[in-house]
C-alpha cells in the first residue's frame, strides 16, 4: 500500500510545482498569445497585420509615459498599460523591423528634455503634481520622425488606427503627393492692392507640413501617375477633357476628395452684385458641380439648392440691431450630426458649414454612400439664388417647411465604378475601375475657409492658429485616410477597453469636489486680499507705507493661505492613501485569493476523504 504524503508537505510540493510551471511556461511559451478579452482587444486587425508583415523599414518607437506621475490616476494608468501592450504586440508581430522602448520622463531628467524636444505635450494633472507625458515618437533609418503628442483616452477606439498610421508614415520612402485643383484663393498668392504675399487658408498650410502639395493649373488634361490624392476645390467650369482626366485617375485606383458648393462665398465673383441671367438664374455663377463625373458615377448633387437647418443654425450679429440672430444656412454640427463610426468624422464635436448643398446616391448607382455629416431632420432645401439675394437671416427663415429627413452634407462613396465617359476611346482608356473607388465628397467649400473654423494671427513672424471648430481636423482626417494604404483605410473604430473602477472614481470625485472647494476658497481670499492691498497702497509708495495694523492683516492672510495650502495637500494625501490601500487589497485578492481558495478546497477534500469510512 502506497504511503500518502502528509498534507502540509503535499501542499508545499504543489506550490513549488506551480511556481516552476509558471517560470517554464514563461520561457517555453514566450511569444504565444491567447486573447480572451470580451472585445478581442489584443488581437490585431488583418489590415494592421498586413502592414506590419509587409514593412521592410527599420522603425524605432519610443513610448514616453510618466508612470510614476500616473500612480494616482488609475484610469489613465490602465489605459497606458493598454497602449504599452498594444505596441509590444505590434513589435512582436513585425518580424524584428519595429523596436520599442518605454521611457518614464521623470521631472528634470534627460528623458523629460528628450520628450519635450520631440514635441510631446506635457499635461498638468492636479495640485502639486508634475505634468505627465503620454505620447509616442517614431523614427526610421532615414531620419524621418513622426509623433503622436498625447494619447487621449477619449480616442481609445482609434488607438490601433493611430499607431498603424504612424507606422505607415515612417515606412513610406517619400511624402505623399497631393494634387490640388482649386478655383478659390486657398493657397498662397499675391495681393496686388497691398503688394504683399498672402499666406492662403490655414488648412492649406497645415497640409503642406505633412504632404507634398502640387497645385494644378486650370483645366489640366492629365493627372500624374505619382499623385496619391487629388483634391478638387470648387470645380467650376471644368472642361470635358479635365473631367475625363479626373475620371481616368479614379479608374486607375486614384483617391479623390471633392469640395463642391451651391453658393461658394469665397469665390472672387461672389463679391460682385448678382444679376438676373438671360436664361434664368443669377450671374455671375458661384456654384460648382462636376456634372459629367457625378452623373456618370451615380452621385446626386443639385447645385441650385442650399440646406437650411434652423435646429443647427449658427448665430450671427444683425447688421442693424447688433443683436445675435440665428442664420439657418450657417450650420454648426455637433457629435449628433457626425458619423462616429468612420475615422474621418469620429471623435469630432463641432463642424461648421455655410450655404452647403445636399448629397445623395443617384438611382442605379454602383457605389455605396456612407454619410459623414448630416443635418437635423428639421432641415429643408432653399433655392441658392434666394440665398445669394437675401442676406438677412430673418428673411432666409421665411417659408421654412421641415422635410422630416436629414440631408447629407458630406459623405464617403465607395464601391465598384465604371467610367463616366464610356464613349471615349482615348489611348489607354480604362472603362472599369481597377479597384473599388474611395471618394469623399463635401457639399461645401466654405468649410475650408478660415472664417468657419479658425482665428489666425501673426506672432513675431509666426502664424498662430486658434481653432474654434474642428473643420481642420475633419479635412486632415479625410486626407490622411484617403492617402493611407488600403489596409489603413479599412481600419475602423473598435469597442472601448476602459472598464472604470466606479468605486475609485467616486472616491476621486468626492475628493476633487473637496479640493475644488478649497481651491476656490483660496482664490477668493487671494482676490479679496489683492483688492485690499490695492486700497491700502493707493496714494502711498509701496508696502513700506503700511501701518502696524495693516502689516498685521497681511501677516494673518499669509498664515491663512499657508493653512489652506496645507489642507489641500492633506486631502490629496488622504485620497492617494485610500486608493493605494484599495489597490493593495485588490492585488492581494488577485494574487493570493484564488490559490488560497484552491488550497482550502484541496484541504477540505483531503479531510473529507480521511473522515469517510472505508468501503
């Protein structure tokens, strides 16, 4: 009969075997991964895997994350761990072409200087706390550098896309080429009146930082084969040969971004007084519409209609009364009107349009339309000529009848596509697109102009931009998405990772409320004391003229200020201690709880078997 080991020895041997198995699995199964998360968070998409496996450029990634400074921010620290693990997974799947370093830029260190010099953002997080860094710097063997200044938790659903985009930019051997065909003064120019060079619109300058802009002359008859993206801004009076060149560019796989408008207010001719034209309508014409292309491709756009949306109307100042009134043809969209499932419009919370048109699919179109920006269901359509003749918002609101449906102001058109010129037989004519078309159309050109989204000012020869809407982000996203590889274009938002610790967040909220109250108290006292000091010093020469009572009052305030600051630090320390204690309990439960439970079960089974009578 085999002897049974005493229970303590058996449990000890079991623990040793468990630890040995853990170490052995860490060595033997290194690189093996099994994603058991609910949303498959750590499983890279096929597009990302194709990008990583096809990359041949050595890329060095540096993740700057202020780990110690985040110790009191459990939500952000959890997200930082998510970013770190995703980057590690990408590096592991790149077959050695991507290396990753994780750096903690502590205050006053060389790493902090390195992060600041790279252009990363230092974000303050609270009272008496050092600012944190949480960004990515990538570089390749050619010395090209690309950065993501700060990983915003609110954009976590696009984390994989953002990192993949950065890798694609470093893997490319040249800057993507953007060919711009514009009949508006969007780029740099010369003002004869002032004799000075004009900088052009802010969005033009921002795109020039990341791409090679190639400005096409009017009515080109060919589009270069090296062009990665063609941008049409206010395509007005395009010749048949120019439209055919654009068609063939799309047929051979080129990407297209189009800005059309029923009433382009930035058109130089828009400054002229409109007059009735012999054939009806108004002259000069300030609408744009590549009619042959849109009709042949199955894209519906009426250049004679403007969307009127009182529910999303922006306010303007009335010229006569000076009061703010809503202008129904100036549309300001929020998140509700922007597609949150497409990388171009997701995470944007404001987008301004002026006298925009409506887009739709024509009957029989082979394309699929994905709206990016939608009016409210209380919008309707109004004649563009009326909008040009009536500048008074109250007059523009007359005759309003809600259509009961939303109108598409911007959309992505994708799918198989045939040439809009089937009857042409030029040399090298392509009748069917070689790959699925990917076209983004925006039914407004004023969306690009500075007045709709940004205030620009000169600061010692440097142009500073202060955006008040996300028009620039929208255009940059569209360009970036269309220029990207098909794998990058196919990436979409994934479900969120963050599952907040509600109890810890409630503790933080209560403490923050306490902190804010005391901070406000201190600020009020400081303000009151500054007023009092100003009164005391009025007509006197500095603090030397204060009498004994006034100096005593100043001393009392300084003592009170020191006490409040000390209380603020005490509250923060109490919050930190509570969070650390809870984290310790959770860690102990995770690390020791399950083994202890299994040990108790094993002990109980052994005791039960001993007590059970022999058969």
